């Protein structure tokens, strides 16, 4: 419910793997702003299904929030694409794909 009540989910990590919370947010049609660390920039595309920011940069967080608040079409595109990718990224599908790979 918290994701659905939010406009933006910001995950400003210094290091990560691939946080499940990103896909939970996307599945709730919440726009995601995330640090470009770990697997995040390999799994997601900047300004396509997420807004990527440099780690440890408050200025980039502020700029990203302002950008998506001002650009309604960009915001809608990122939310829509994020929702679509969230359908393909969940634990059950990951296990199925892993078993197929083995």
C-alpha cells in the first residue's frame, strides 16, 4: 500500500545487488529513482523504466525529482515501462528460469 500511495520511490544506495523493492515499486506503478550501482544499471534503462542517478549525489536526486515532476510524458513512460518490466521480474519467474537453465 505504501508504494501505491507514493509518487516516487528513491533508492539511493551506495552499493546493491538487484533490490526486489525496485520491482515491487514498479508493480505498484510507482516511479523509481535509483543509484546506478550493482546490477541496477544492467537490468534497467535510464529514462526508459527507471531514472538512474550517481551514488552519493544529493544534487542528482534533487535534479531527478524535478525532472520527472516537470515532464509528465517522461514520467508516464517510465511508470508504464516499469510496470511492464515488473511483470517479468519476480521470485517465481526467476526460479523457473534458473531451473530451465540447469
